[in-house]
C-alpha cells in the first residue's frame, strides 16, 4: 500500500428517478441567480433538456444555453462557450450530456473565473483558485466526469487530446437520474459502459491505488459485469440503467483519486489522431492492456476476475486471470463493440506514431508496468 495517499470526493452526489427535472432546491442552496447551460444537440433532440430547463425556471434566470458542443470537444469550442458565459454574467454552470459537454463546461469555468486563454491552464494543478459552481447531469454511464477533476479537450491544431487536471474542476453537484440514460442507443451504452469498466480496472491496478478507490473500483466492476448487457439489450431497463449510472460514477470517483494507465494512454492517442470514440477505443485496448499489466500485478487481476464473475475455485491464478480478461473481451463483444483498430479507421502505417504519442500521454505515468515505445507498438500491432 502507498505510504501516503489522498482521497477526496469533491462532488455532492444525488440519485433519483426524475431528479434532473427537480433541481430548484439545489439551485436555491447554491444561491445562484444566473444559470448558463451547456449541452449537446443530441440531448436537445432527445427531448432531455427541455424538462430540466423547465425545472430550473422560477428559481433563477437561464442566461444562456450553449448546446453546440460536439463529441470530442475542442479548445475553440470551450473558448466560444466561455465568451458566451462571460457575456451572460453567469454565476452557475449546469452541464448536461456525455463526457464532452461536461468536460467542456468544466473548462468553460476556468476561463469564466480566471480569464485568459484555455491553453494557459493546461496540465496538472495549474488553475489558481476555486471556479464558478457547477452542476453536472450525465446522460451516459461512462466517463464519471460528473465527479472527476479532469477535463479532456482536443487541441485541433495538434490533433491531440489535452488533459486539464485540478481539484477545482470537480463539479459541485452530480445528478444521477437514470431516466436520462434510457434513450442512449445500444452502441453508445456499450462503449461508455466499457469505458467505465476500464476506469475501475485501470484504477485498481494503478501505482496510486488505495483502499478507498479499490473498494469503489471492485464494486463498479461487479455492477458493470452484472448490468451492462441488460442496459445495452433493453434500454428501458431502469434497474440496469440505474446501476450503470452508479457504477460509472463510482469508477469516476476511484480514478479521480488513483488515475489511469496504458489502456487510456493508447485510447487517447487514437482519439486525438483519428477521432475514434473514446469508449470504443478503450474497448479495443482492454484485453491487450490487461494482459500486459497482469504480468506484474497478477494478484490484482485475480481480484478483477472474481469481480467480473469468474469462478476462481481450485484453479491456478494464471487460468483465473486469463478468464477475467476473456470475460471483459466477451462482454465488449456481446455488446457489439469492434475489437480491432482496422475496423475503426486507423491505418496500419500510423501505428509507430501512435506508440510515440501514447508514450507521452499523462495516463501512462501511473501504469503498474513501465511500457516502452516498442511495447506500445506491439500492443497496437496486436490490436490492428
Ligand atoms: Fe475513459
């Protein structure tokens, strides 16, 4: 165990069916007067935003609705939203959607509070002070962004995913309302669910794992193993949707404190370069990344296998670990996710450059096994 670790959950988390439409008392408690809403078009067209806005009115003024956030949001999009929020004199940000709108809203707050250019604040603990309050309402069960200190924003000039990390980025309130995830299509349910699973697994083996995040991670793995298939196959299964939302949030809390690993480093590389959906990229790299790491922390992978539902009785650790990795791969396959890089538009000749990009990605720093560029290239080749 680490001699020193820090564990914190900056967000107040509330769970209830229909809660997103009843935010009035929370707005009152925060003392907000001028609400700036960040969302994406999908949330608007699915009819999810209107009831939330209705629930906000009467408690405060809605001074702006910035609903043009794309998947894989960009520095330019954050700056556009920040200028609108500044002009509207917003004193509360409400973000609704998947990881992209929530991360965009987090980054908008940096500029709203501090001014300047977004790239001035890139990196780890660069933000100087507390930010404008924020409520995060996830409509996917994946990123856990509603409780994490991270914002991933694409730098379109460099084709890179930049990470912003600061405890000030953690949203003040996270609203878990499973009614909002019912309309998420099967493919996105699957990709975001596997992303949540990867947060739990990468956190559990990270060099910064600790007993608090371990507990959250193992429970998240168990919940995802038992609910993701149902959520994918029957979108209206509120029990499965609710458990997935909770699992993603728990995995988010875990990785907020214990970080990521090689699977995320590889996924960030192909997300930045080829705009592959984050969860889809993660899903492709899960088996190969787990195999790579299981060589150095086998005990951890036995526990992961058990949490995935593998029966460990009377068998060797090696067999149990292989079954655990197999269970993750089968879950992704059952959920209809692609297994190879060639199926998501990554050309073979790009692999060496992708290995170099992954080597420099911040997510790799806490991986339990040091990976060289050659080893990363091997993993990329194996998944191509
Ligand atoms: Fe992720």
